[in-house]
C-alpha cells in the first residue's frame, strides 16, 4: 500500500496520471489493484488517487501564498473549475470557503 501511495504522490501534478499508469508502475494488474485497494481502503483505484489529491489540496490551501488555480494544477487537475466542483462534492465547501474558514 505504501508503494502505491508513493507512486500516486510522485505523479500528483500529472493530470494524465491514470489507473492504467498506476498499475504499470506498480507492476500489478488492474483487477488485482482494485481488489487490494477495496479490501484495505474501501476505495476504487480512481477514488484512491482522488483521495490522495484532495488531501494534498487541503494542505496546499492552507498556504496563503498559493492561488486556488495553482493548487488545482499542482495536484493534477487541468481545469480549476472542475477542481472546485470535486472539492465541494468531497468536503461540502468550495476551496475558497475552506480557505476562509481555515485560520492562517
């Protein structure tokens, strides 16, 4: 699991990083990866990748020196509006609201 997480983190800014690429780098088949992740995390591979990206987004949004678009690009989203939509769905608030509620 640590190896899979490290692979995702190494490619966190790559908006073209996919489950297929993760499988290739981990040397594991897609069904096997899916079974392992589901058993250990309850998440599918794409959900696992997104969860790591969203966790990193929360960390980066705490930095006042970064624009929200910069955060989106740095975690692998090529569209900042889509990033905001995904963030809101995941956490119930927009990145801007999260930042405003976080004490700097």
